C-alpha cells in the first residue's frame, strides 16, 4: 500500500492512493480509525462516525482514548508508549473484545483488531472496530439458555446420562455424578460400560447398546440394572431411555434417565418380607386379623382369617351381621351379640372365647380380641384378631380328663389304704344286727320270759344298724365313684365331720385318736366336698403312717380348722410322727415321689392340684416338739362374715 | 359271803356291738355286764368274781391285748374270748400265746360265740373249783402242829413209820399217833389222797 500512498493526483491535493483508501474506509462496515504513535486520530471512517456519534472533524487530531471509558482512557497512552518502546505486542494482529464509549457517553462492546502500519517512523496504527452488541446479546442469551438447561439437568432428582454411539459419556448431570460418585469433568469422556457397569453385566448391556446404534433394536423404554459407583458400591437403577438421532434419522446416542431405586427396592423388599412374615406367623399361630368400620364401610380380613373361618377369600370380608349369622356357633351367638353390642355402645376392649361353625359344619374354638374406637360421628373402628384355639382347647380338655382320672385313681388308692378301717366300720353294724336277730330268735323261742323292752330294743337296733352300714357304703360309693367335679357351698365343720367317717376307723385300727378342734363360727366355703375330703384323707393317712413309723408315744392327730390372717379357712393336720426331713420336703408334691413302700407318689401332687383349682394352697410346718403339721387353705365365701 | 353267779363281762367300744351282745347273752340266760373301754373294766375288776371276759381286740386307748396283759400281771384266772375283725389274725395269735382261751371273728354266728363263752365259763368254774380245793388244803395244813407238819412231809416222801421215827428221833408209836392226826386234820382218806393234797397245795396260784 505504501507505493500507492506516495502517488499523488492533482484533484484536491490528494493522491490516488488516498482516494482509494478513503473509498475503502467509507465502504467498510466496520469502523476504521487510524492513529499516530502518540494516539492522535488521523483518520475516522464513516462507519466510525455512525458508531461513535462523532463527526470525523470533531475527533481527528484528538487522542483516541476519547473513544474508550476509564480506566482504559487514562492508560491508553501508556499502552502505545510501551509497545513502541519495547516492541512487545499485546494486541496487534490479535484482536480482542473491549468496551467503547460513544460521544453521548454510552458504552458498548466492540471487537477491536489493531494493525501496525510499518514503513513509517514513527509507525501508525489502524484499528478496526466492530460493534458486537448484538452478538454479545445472542451469546449471552445462548449462555443463559445453556445455564438454565444445566440447572434443569442439575435440579432433576434423577440421573441424566447421554452416551454417544461408542458408549462414551457425553453428558451427565449433578445427580448422576452424585449417584456414581464421580466429579463431572472426570466422568464425561469415559466409556460408560467399562466405568460404571458391574463386570458380569458389562458384556450383555454393551451388546444391547451396540444393537441400538445399529438400529437393530430400539432402546428399551424401561430397564433396571445395577451399576457400580466409583467406590465399588452397587446400586440398582431404574432406567428410562430414548434414542438420540442425527439429522439423517440414525441413532447417534442415547439419553437416559436413571433413578436410584436401591432404597426403594430394599424398602419394598422389607415390606414384602414383613408381610410374608406376618402371613407366616398368622398361619403358624392360626391367628387372623381384621379391620372394619361400623356401620358398613371399609373392611379388611387377613388371609389366615379366611383360612380359620373356612371362608372364600374371593368373596371378601363379610358384613358383621352375616358373620354372626353364618360363622358364630348358634349356642354362642347370644353371648357374642351381647359382648358386641356392648363395645359398639361403649367402645373399649372386646375379649371373647366362642365357637365358630365353618361351611363344612365343623366347629372350631376361637379367641377374639378387638379394640374399638368410636369416632365423633359415632362410627366404630374395630381392629381385632381371631385366634383359633381349638387345639389348645382339646389339649386342655385332655389334660382335664387325665387330671380327673388321676384324681379318681388317687382317691381309689387312698380308699384302698383305708379299706381295713372301712371294713371294720361296716363289720360293726353287721355284727350288731346279727346279734340282735339271733337274740330275738332265742327270746321268741321262749315267749314267757320275753320282756317287751328287749324286743323293741332289738328290732329298733336292727334297722338302725342296717341304716348305719348302708350309710357307710353310700358314702364310700359316693366317694369312689367316677364323678364330675361339682362345687357346693358347705360348712367346713360339716365337711370334716363327714370325712371322719372314713378317717376314724383307719386311725382306730392303728390305735390313733383323731381330735377335731373346729374353729367357731367359720364362714362356709365353696368347694367340691369330695375332692377336699380326698385331700384331707390323704393328709390323715400320711399322719397315721408317720405316727406308726415313729412309734410315737402320743398317738394323737389333731385336726384343726380356723380362719387365718388372710381371711381364708385353714385346715391343718398335726401329728407327732417322724416329721418331714429337708430332702423329703424338697421333693414333696413331685409326682411319683414317695417315701412309702406301697405309695403311688400321687397323693400330695394331686392334693396340691385340687387345692390350686380351689384357689387354695398346701403347705407344711414342723409340729412344735416333733412331727409335722400339714395344712391347706380354702378361700372363705365372700360376704359371708357369719 | 354269798357268791355272785358267773358273769360274762363284755368290753367293746362300739355301743351297738356291746348292747347287741348283752341282749344276745341275756337271751340265752347268761348274766352280762358291759363296759365301753378296757379302763372301765379294770377299774371295777374283782378277781374273785366268776365268769369270763369277751374282749374286742381293737379299741382306742387301751387295746384288748393290753388289757389281757394287765390281767395277767394281776394273776387273774378269768378266761378271755377275743372278738377280732377281718385281718386281725396276727393279733389273735398273739392273744392266744398270752393265754386267751379262744377268739372269734366278726361277724359271727351266735351259737359259735355262745359255745366259746360256755367253754370259757366251764374253764373258769374248773379253775375256781381247783382254787377253792387248794385253799381248803392249805387251810387244813395251817392247822397242823410243827411236829405234825414234819411227819406229813416225811410221810408224803414215802418213808415208813420206822424210818421217820429214826429221823425225828422219836418212838415208832409216836409217829403213828402224829400220822393219824395228820390224816384226820387233812381229811385224807388214804395216803394217796394225802400225797395228792400236798402236791396241790404246792402248786402256784
């Protein structure tokens, strides 16, 4: 260009080169400004005039710094001087974005390119200034758009992951990084399959991806598989996938959202397990549960409840009225209805044992426990369990029967031990009867000598003694016969008097006296008299044996009744026999433990269970001065403080 | 002293048995006295009274066996018939060894009991007869002078008058006179009778 500038043309003193330059400058879209090495403006193009709002004449000769805001304005001279002095190049030929200032003081962004016009000394500089306000705005908009998109990506509570066709991670959001345990910049660019998949899955999943990219298959919309985090932890991810396609419609990658369902699965599994556990437990315990709202509404029956009732689960829970009519045993219906009515009225606990009838007519015993709460509208929320206790009931019944048989057996055994005494007791009246009858025969053979008084005596006594023998037999029969336990209200003194019929003959045979000391005005007791007499006979039998064994000089057994400190009736049998040694005391009452050669070892054990059933207890203490006192208590009838 | 008739003493704690026995024995004309316990009987016991004892072997307090022991200690001769119950055989054996005449098991036929009682009364009578005879012999012996007793002893040893005269250093005639007195005082009809009386007198009881 230099040779052109040197050429001069006649018109206006301008050279052709100058005219050409002016035309170029004026045509240029970008503003063109030429300055000298002091920074003074030499040329200011039309575009520069439009851009900065100055007329060329206004600025030519002024320092170019007028076109820029502080602090550049003050420093600009320094920049040029520094360049000229050192030749160091910060801007020349590079171009940069800077801020410019219009005449009206407004600022705007520009792209500035500076060239150095060499060949002149000092050199001049030419600047091309391009207004980038619009570009800046677009870029800014794009940046904001991108930031917003990133924010959305980062906000998403799922992992977002884009893979290109080679399986390289091209995008991952913050949640993804969080789940995978990698920083974003380390993850992007890595191969997804080798980085994040467990080894055993890697092959399969990668093969599948390869087939998406072939277009052989479209990506599964939904899939679940495990991934491995950076720390080696495994997580179960639920994936939703879409294919990314290029402008030709070919699969260029995939975009996937992945949700970490590890915890959810664990929770679901836990719930499933606990439900299974509950079902198993209900099945094992034969216990069902239910919920219902009354009147009519939501109801729930557990599977085991259907099983207990023999009901069809497909039919769903029955309304209560139907349940009462179809399931509750006819004999228990009234009781059920009363209890049910009460809780619906008053709320509170429901606890009832009753029977149910199944569709196949079989009967089961159930125990129902329910809690009822009444809401403000008076509706009852019932939550309850139904326990099939048939097996327990049958076992109880069996135990009761065994217990009864043992009790009976023990009673017979006790009576067997007392047989000699009883035989004597029956022999006495029989002997007397025989004597009277034979005496009568003789008296009547010689009527003249008969005194009426003797006849009356003999005849009266024959019937009296027959009754006496009959009475002994009657008592014996009622004592040993197989019987149901039954409770009577009886005066303890009478109870003992009746029992003495059996005890006394036995004691007499052993030359032992039984002294009865009955307490005064004792209240009556509710008991099965036969069973209590059985207990007493057992104790007396033991006392007799202990007395015989000890060869005791005091051949007396004291039978005492009194009201104890707790208000119970205490009956004690006190002997002066061998006493109870501590090792015997330890085993006393254990079934089959006996110190007697022919004992069954059941007497005390059974006595104990009889008393327990009566709400009493059996215990012993030493008799002062030697021997044992065995005693038992029976609760006195309440409210009978006679 | 007018002797009471032989009496059946019944000891039984069972009133029915006791009373029925009384009537039964009365019906066969036997005098009866009844007692409710062994002690009651012992309290009024008179060894001189004739009769027999019908005793229940089992009684509260003093048993029948114990009463028998007491009576034996008092040298009673009263025969005892025990009444036993079923299964009392061992006790009955013990009673027999201690001198009971018999036992009978309840309930019994009246004739069996009456037979046993009659046998017991018979035995009592015999024994009391023997006792009475022995007492008479002893009474008569007690009336002999010392010299006559010496002669009695030697005579009953079977010594001849001449030997006795030598032993006592008296004349044979004197021995003969004493001997005649002894025979007369003792009421002996013969030497054999006299010997029997001396043996009787030396028996126990």
